[in-house]
C-alpha cells in the first residue's frame, strides 16, 4: 500500500515525521534510485527506499527511554561541530532512536527518546496540548503582575503565547525558583517569556512531560520507560 514517504520513514523508526520531511527536502531520501520530493508516496513492500544511503525495511521493535539531558549538550547530532550530543550518551542503546522535541544547549532535563515516529508526532502536535513543566531559576522575584501576564499569555516576536501555569517554589534576595508549565514548543519559549517580564533565566530544567517526571535521574543518565508509563502517555496523545 502506498503511503507518504515521511509516514513510512516515521513508522520504520528512522525519524519523526517532521524530521523525515526535513531529510526529504534536503535530498537525503531516494526511492528506486530517484531523489524523493515532498509529497511523494511509496510502497515499503515494493519500492527500494534509502535514507542517507541506507535501505530501510521492516519496522523496528519500539523503544522508549527517558533521558536527563545535561547542560552544554546538543539535542541534534547533525549540527554538533564537535560538541557533545544526546547520542553520545546513548551508545549502549542498540535501536536507532531519536529525541522527542528539543532542549536548547544551555538547558537540561527530561527528554523522551524513542524510535516510534507516530508517538513522537503525537507528542509534538500542537493540537494535543501536552503539558511540559520546567523548574527555572530567575533573576529577582516574580511579582503578581508578572505572574498574571504569564498566565494570560505573553506577546513575543512570533505571536501571543498560550497561557502558562506558574508556581513559586523558592524566594531568595537576588533570585528565585519557579515552576512554569506550557504546552507549546516554540524555540527557547520559556526563556523568552520570562525575559519579557524582566526576569532573565539563569538555569532551566525540564522536570515533567505530561505525567512523566524526571525524578532522581542524574544528568547524562537514562532508563527505559515501564510498559505502564508508555501506555499512560499513549492514552493521552492518542485519545
């Protein structure tokens, strides 16, 4: 049966649909010897599909990990320029896996790692509004008006953000810790939101994705999700 190439690549555990579309656009996918284009369809059982020169085939067994990304570590590997990447910490994982979404270079915390492209696409799709919670150290202390602005939505250069949930965790003289929960995935969104209300971020840790918590997992460590955890996440994103 013919399907769009990005869906086939995702189902085979090579990359998420969004990443597959990028690879197609970059000319990294070939079908029967011809460079693929966006919108092209193929039949995995009939056509020869190569991604980065490698023939793809049967769907891999699904793997789901949670990983504590350290600071000064890139989520993506193709732009590393010699810097550490998430893949450097996953060398013992035999399956070809990829992160669900990103954390910027100077941020740390929870990343879900998998080879399940459909699951990845569902987690990242804006319509599913999957909540992500960040524990953030900021300069100064949020005033009531700042919290109200964040919970109403902040006007950034790329538009108005959806309302956030904010909870103060600890107040000190020069800085404070807060938890902020959002469901969007704009680039450096939490940092930009807090900068806009006058409280620059000095440390950012993603501690929760939906009901999955980072817990005591140390930077650079990972563990496999339990079947119950996987099932709970899937119930949320495929409801």
